[in-house]
C-alpha cells in the first residue's frame, strides 16, 4: 500500500493490509498523490487523529452549551433549510449583541443558500472584523466571492481558511470550488479535492467536491467512484441518487426498467425535484410505447398460424387446425406475460402507480396503449375465429399493424428532427 510522505500522519500501516479504496492521482502530481485509505474508518492515521483532538464542529451543527439560544435555534432552522426564519432569529440576536461571530457566520450561510451573495459577503466581513481567525467565515467568504465572479479573492479566502485549519477537509473543498472557474486551474482544483477526500474519507461533501473537480478534468471514472462512495456513506443521498439515475438514462447499455428504477429511487429521496419527475415520466412513457412491439409480435404469430398470406410451400386450407390456433393463442399470452414481467417486476410500487397516472393524463400515452390493445385484439380474432375467407383475415391483419407502425414512424421522425 502506497503512503506518500506528504500524506502520512502516523506510522506506516502493517504490511499486507488491504486499502478500502484508491483514488486516482492528480494530473499534475501523478506519482506522489496516490491516496490509499485505511480498511475502515476506525483504523490507521484517521483514528489516531480522532484520538488526538476533538473534531471541529461545522457551522451547520448546533453549538456548545455556551452558545446563545437564538443562535442555536437558527442553526437548527438552517439544517431544516428554513433560511428566512433563521435570518429573523439571527437579526434579533445581532441587534442585541453585534459581536456574536457565530451569528454573523450563520447569517452568511443563510444568504449563501438564498443566493444573496452580496449580503453573505457583508456578513462574513463583519465576522472577520471581530475574529480574523474564524475558519468558517473565511470559507463562506470564499463561496460568496466565487459566486460574485471574484475568483482570485475567492482562492485567497479559501487558502486563508486552510492556513487556520490545515488538517480540515472543508477548507480544501472550498479551495477546490474556488479553483474550478478558470479552466487552467482545473488540475489544481482536482488536487485540492483529492486532499479533501484524504482528510475526510467519511465525509459526503469531500467526495462531492472530488466529483465536481473530476468532472471538470474529464475523469468520468473518478466521478462514478465518488458517487458510489457517497451512496456508501449515505444510501438515501438525493444528489448521488439523482446523478446515478441521470448517468443510467444517458447510457446506451442501460435498460428502461433500470433507468426507471433509478429515477424512482432518486425521486423518493427528493420528491419535489421536477427534473427527476419528468425523467421518470419520460422513461415510463417509453416503456408504454414498447408494448406496441409486443402486440406486433403477437400479430405476426397469428398471421403465421392462420395462414393469412400462404406461399407455395405452405398449406392453403382454411381454417387452420384448432389445436394450432389454440397453441398460437397460448404463445401470445406467454409473449405478453414475459414482456410485462421483464419490464415491471423491478419497478417500485410508486413507479407502477405512475404508469396508470400517465395513462389517465397524457393523450400520447393513451394512444400508445390503445394501439397495443387494438393490435393484440386483431391478432386474437385472427386465431380464435375459424375464418374460411382469407379476405377477412387480411383486412384484420392490415387493421392491426397499420396504426402502431405509422405512429412509430412519426415518433422516430420527430426524434430525429429534435436531435
């Protein structure tokens, strides 16, 4: 296992131990930035670091017992994403005690999340005027400056946060995001994100920062590994589920039921996400459209069985034997049963209900389902009724295949124009 000198924070691990995950090296420091994580979160240097000092509490967490109740209540509201209510409490606190640095920092957090970046910058300046060594104030100042397009100042603020706490992963995530803006700094952003993961291997934010930096550098393999790590740490993480579902949707190898399952899982974690909802509905619509091919296959079975278009080598006597027609009818039932089983067996219950909701609401979904039912009905009539006139059989055949195939042709033409 490779432990570079700059990455060590204790004795070298025992020979023969197995690393849990190995992140690729930085493009600019290929040989010496290979990172090997301990087998578990309770082994290696990370455990010794936890024993040596208490982990620093982040700004989103409730403070210690000495914190003012209004500031602590605001922290709880921030965790619930109720930023306007948190602003009101912090404004009351700062009106009575303007030197409360924690209140200023949490006010900056509220402004960052509500995209009031000028106000966030003002709040961090007030916090730093009272405590120039506040780590969180520098970090959120970096976020605000980056969103305001002041990238050099954002990098400087992030480096100042790292100077204050050089072993804290949050400072390196801030630096990585600050370096993401100019393309010539993308390798440095990737390097900072790798360092963040090294310092916080069990932190979702560190892996998400690495995903962003790897995406900018074109490292899709690292992006996939970062999403997998986030889901390992938090299986219900909405962002990671969304990213995995989107990746499946754009993959040519993924099947529609797998894509729908991914969208359904992500939507369960973020039920208000309209992009996920549209993605799930679009996938379900494609699955319903696929039923027309099952119906056309049933029609083909019926045509071959009932001798609708005989050739010189085929018998021409009508009607076809009863046993043959019953066998064809059973085969058509197997086609539908297997098709429905493969398509819908892995779908969550909510996605199955979504299919019927789409059928009730959307005209094109109804049309696709009606065409599949009509085509199957024509196929069933061909094999059930003992026809003696081949003209009726041919009329039923053309009536069954013409509507779905015409619709499929128009849909494909529309998709080609959209591309």
